[in-house]
């Protein structure tokens, strides 16, 4: 079996076994342990972290654009489209609110990819990637606070989220004397912030959509997850397509990509990895007490992505960058036990 086929096959086979099958119920999942991330969620997110760092590294090496990510989304959507045929009987049962959230996640994903592409074109992956991954932790936690979900997040977890963000603030520095506001006012930081806003948006939209799907459809957790993947991916492809269509620069990029077979194959592989990665995250959302845990614990990909940049890309190894990776790792431990 070729590599893309192996990846999607592993996802479809593992989801029903990794995610506990249970009949539809309005009651909370018994798999959830108060103030602790379940083992199932931890395994799913750790695997997704390695895959996430991998596709970001591939994208960085290709100087990504919205057109590139549009192709990856199209390939991903086509790969999982048969799922919609399997569950066509329940599509008409989807509440209007779910469709609105599917649209919201597509828009948020487009914002994310716009910021990500800009940050990778302008800076190192060991700089941009940690920032893009860290900022949504506090953003999602902040929204959860506003929605009165504070009782579901322990003090250690909150401390861990702060450490993760602090570590990623240290990462961009060449030396510790550069910790000044004006040193962060550049295009890489700005585009990373845009990407982080997009991440926050789709994390919250996806979480609410999945909760409503579980409450309105007579499906198990894994079935709901499999159904949502093509909805989310299709919405992302549609929104990225519109953004590409209205940008002359992106249209030129799309034509160039279409004429390069190697880049097309890269887009195909990247799209499948992105889809598989996010599918694992969606499955993990059913086994945490608060979506902030998912956004935080996924930051394991930060040291992975940084190591790829420092080694394979031969990016500078400044002391603050190495310390920042360590601080992030401590934060992850606190989130896991908090």
C-alpha cells in the first residue's frame, strides 16, 4: 500500500478502537476523569503532535501559499468524501447550528493558513511554529473563562498554559537582553498572531459542533468524528478556494502548482497528513473535561517542530530558543497532570 493509503487506512481502522464505542447518551462520558486528561486523549494527541510537526516542516520547505494549502484541503476533502456517502442518511438530521459552525470552522481555518503561510515565508519554522502553537492556548482558555467553564480547568493546568506561552515568547530571542516590545513588532510575529486567532476559532467551532452532533445524532463517538471530518475539510477547501480565487497572486501560485507534478504530490501527501492529524484531535475532544486541555497538550509538537528546524533546516540555536523549548515542556507536564 502506498504511504497516503497507509495513513488514511490507519486513521479509519484505529478510530473505532481508540475511541470507546458507546451508544448515544445525553449524560457525560464515563471516560472523563475530573481534572485529568484521559489516557485515550493523551495517546491520540501525542500521535497527532508528531504528524502536525511533520506536515508543517514539509510546508515550510515548500514556501507555502494559500494556493498550496487550498490544494492540500481539496485532496484531503476528496480522500474522506466517501464518508459522506456512508452517513448520507443522517445528513438531513444535522441542526442548522451545526452547519453554521461548519462554515465558521472553514473561515477560521482559512485565517489560520493565511497567517501560517505568511509566517513561514518570512521566518524560521523554529520561530514561527512555536508562536502559532502557543498563543491559542491562552486564547482558548480566555474564551472558556468568559463562558464560565473555569471550574473545569485546574490551577496546575492554568499554570502550565502560562508556561507554554511564556516559553514561546522566549523562543524568538537571540539573547535575553532583547526582551523588549519593539523586538516583537515584525511581520513574522504578526502573521503568527493571525494564525493563532484562526486556530482559536476553529478549535472552539469544532468543539461546539461535535457536542451538538453527539447530542442530536444516534451515533457513537467515533462515528460522529468520522462524519465531521469531511464536513470540516470540505468547508476549509471551499473557503480557501474563495480566498485563492479573489487574489491574483494566489491564482498565479495555483497555476504554477498545477504545472509542477512534484509539488502536486507534495500537496496530496500534506493534505492527507493534515486530515489524519486533525481527525485524531477531534476524537480526543470527547475525552477531556475542557477543550483548553486539547489546545494545550497538543503543544508537544512545539519541541518536535523546533528540533526539525534546528537540525534538518540548520536554523540558529540561540540559548533563549533552547530554554523556551524546556519551559514549554514543563508547561505540558503541568497541563497533563493538572
